């Protein structure tokens, strides 16, 4: 198995835990405060990880283009997290998390549009099935 697949599966596993743990942590506080506290923990953990894993000399390789695109990624992550926590505070974890995972369809479209990645028929069918599944699960009875 390719290393990136292993990393993606580990990410999926922890992302699933994140939603449930966050919902429990939001008990009795606002989604905004919960997001702020979580973000402080993420910030501290990522700084510790970077101090351990990133060689200092690598910092000199960062370009303005890196900063621009990673900064934009940080902004979009922040907006995503703000609305995710608003939804998580009042919605069911399973439904909110599932709708959030619909972002894979958005990512596929943007990868095709901006990065010129090839979207195969198999991938398009998979994306369609994801959207169909989202609609089935998100629809209130």
C-alpha cells in the first residue's frame, strides 16, 4: 500500500473522532467558544510537531507563492471550521460530518478546474453517488 493511502486512512480515522469529541466538548458553551478553544489546541500541537519534524534550514525555501496559497488555505479552513462548529452545535454529528465530507466533490471540481487533474468516469460516478448519499441522509423525514 502506498504511504499516502496509509496517511489518508489515519486522517479519516481521526477526523471521525474529531466530530464526536467536539460535539461532547460543546456541551454548555457556544460553538464559537468551542472552536476558539479547539483552535488554540490545534495551534499548539502543530507548532510542537513542526519544531520536531521541520528542519530549520527548510524555512529558507518558503516563497511568496507558498505563503499566498497556504495563507488562502488557512482562510478557507477557518471559514469552514466556523460554519462546521455552528452546524455541529445544533445538528446531529453524523449528518453534519457527512455533509462536510461532501467537500470531496468540491475538491474534485477545483482540482479539475485549477490544477488540471484528470477526472475519470469512475471518479465522476463516485462523486455523483456521494452527492446522492448526502441528499438521502441529510433529508429530513
